[in-house]
C-alpha cells in the first residue's frame, strides 16, 4: 500500500491521501460495520431458533445440510459447524412445509427474513442491509482470480460468471490464484465479504468438473446460470461439494494408463518354443522395427555358447509414432525375452497382450505354445509395495541423474516438442477440441483458463524441464 503522501496508484497524479485513500477508508469502515453486524446477528439468529423451536430445528437443518446421509459425530463442536453450517442455517434453511415430520413452530421463511421482519426498527441501516443481502445470497463455487494477503480476494463465480472483490484479511493469506472456494458472498453498498465458507480450498483440477456441472443445469438456457437458478439447485451444489471434499481428503488410487491411454495391467505371457532360439529371433526381430545395425546391436548383447550359437536374447517391441503424443517418433510396447526353449513377453495392458499373442502366432505358429499368462493391475502392485522401505541410495542416484545438464536439456527439448504438439491435440478436457479450436469460442476459452490454472498450480509444486510455459502457450493461442 502506498504512503499517504506518495502518488496515488490510480494514476491521477494526486497524492494518495487526497485521492483514493478516502474511498479506501470508507470501504474499510463499511467492512468493519458488516463484520460487526455478522458477529452480532448470526449468534442472535441461532438463539432465536433455539428459543422458539428448541434443538429440533437445528437437527432437521443438519440432516438436510448433509443430504440425509448422516451428521458427523460431534460436528457441533467443530469450527466447521459455526463457520460453514450456521450461516447456511440462519440465512437459507426453511423446514419443508409439506414434510410430515416438520418441526413444530418452524418458521415459513429463513431466520434472517423472520428476524428482519420482526425487529427491523431496532437495527441500524447497515444491519438491515446486511440481513437483506444475506437472506437472498447463495452458496456457489468461486475461482480465485487474485489474492492480496491481508487485504482482499478477487473472485469469479464459476456458475454465474459474476466477478466480485471481497475484503478478507485472514483467508487472503491462505489462498492463491486458481484455487476454488465454496462460499457465500454478501454485498452491501459495493463492499463484499464471505459469510459461510466451506473449509476446503479446492484444487484447480476440479474447475472443469464444475463447468460440466454448470452445463448440465444451464442446458438450453445460456452458458451461465442466474442467481435464482443457483438457489434452486442448492442440494445438488452441496452434494457436489461433499463429493469433492471426500475425493480430496480420501483420494482413491489413480487409474494409471500407458502411453496409448490403456489401463495399466502388467502382463507376462510365457511360451514353450519348439524351434531354436536363433530361428525364433529371426522370425520375431521385425517387431523391434530395427535397422540392420540395430539388429546387430541386439545380437551383440545376446548370450551365446562357446561355439557362437544363440542361447538368449531380448527384443524390444515397438511401433512408429504415438496416438496420444504426436511428437514421439516411436512407442515401446513391450519386450520379448528368448531364453533356450522359453519365450516370455512382458506388456503393460490387456490390449497389448492380445495384440502380441496374434503377432507371435502369426510369426511362430505351432513353434510357440502358450503355457501361462499372468496379469496384475499396477494399482495392486503399488498397494503391496507401499510399506516397502525406499532405497535411499537408488533415489539419490536417480536424483543426481535427473540433475545432469544433458538430461535436463533432453527433457527440455522433449517438453518443447510435447507442448508444441499439444496445441493441435484433441483433449477430452476441451470436449474433444484442440486448444487452438477451443481458443476461438467463449466456452472453450473458459475451459482453457481452467486448464492453465491447473498447470500453474502444479508447476508451483513440482517444477521440471517439461513443465509448460503457460505464458507462452497463452500467447500462441492469442489469449490476453
């Protein structure tokens, strides 16, 4: 923040104290009044419900808040109860008038509206305005556009497209651009605060699923939802939030896939050979797509007996190009190991296993008899190995290898080729459009921005030579 006698950052040429400082001080004063109103009125509304309906109304609200799926044990003793549930309860909850188990004496309107109607004359102008705004506010998903620690957070409502700057001192130091918040924004005379924010700071990877959620309810009604439409889907919104919360706090093992996008299943095929290792090699070597010199290299690494007769050899199985990575010249599909009268084939998916079975049958026919087939999902192997102590020496050697200048340069070049081809790759995240195609439409640009936020978030946590240069990608796509 500038000093009082420094030039105003708005560019007027006047001193800060004679320009924007006064407006800033007025906004700060209104913010303090709003926080004071919230701090006094929310507990008073809660007490009003207990006085007139007893704990039954709170219990009914908790059941609905958690979608009738069970209230966490001792939830009322947590900060989440007072900071997330209670604002929803006093601003928004109305016990269903048609429910046969409706709480006796339950009001037909929210507690905020009820209190305002009864005691308006006792309230200050700011308190009245605060309750009026809170009573029509709604929980929604907001993307953090900018955060100034100790001062404010700029938010964009993912569902309605509305943009707002909330004055926030504590949370502004804990969130970064790209994160998502499930919160309620209450605005009075141009000053906005968050009142009732969910505890989880949602990672940017959930931005695209939230856009898909919005599209489901905005179908045929435009790209964005209206505030009234958001209020109508309050149950679905909480359902989505609690699903995200569960996935973030209790993440399932990821479904790992190979470079062709197939689910990883480590598969070994074992054959009994009825021909010599040399004959099998001659008929299988074309699977390596190797030149004459590369075939010679394979044989130079093979095991021979004292007479020079082939005993064992390894053949890499590869194909030209790659379906998902267009910049790749070739893709390794598996390995074939000939050892005496045995042939073992190692691949990492069911699709590749079926394909290599056909290739072996075509080349070796009855000279190869399949004896066994083992297949394990890689998730199972990872689960079995999670308690195995890490090899710190091997880890250190791997880290040192990664830091070598030639390795770093190789990875950088690989990264450049990947991200250049990425611009023209159809992506499920962009609804099967390429980034260049998506950049031509408002919906596509919004999905691109969500992807870029995720890239930036990941880059801060794990920077490497293959990380994308988001600014360069935006420039190539013509995005400001």
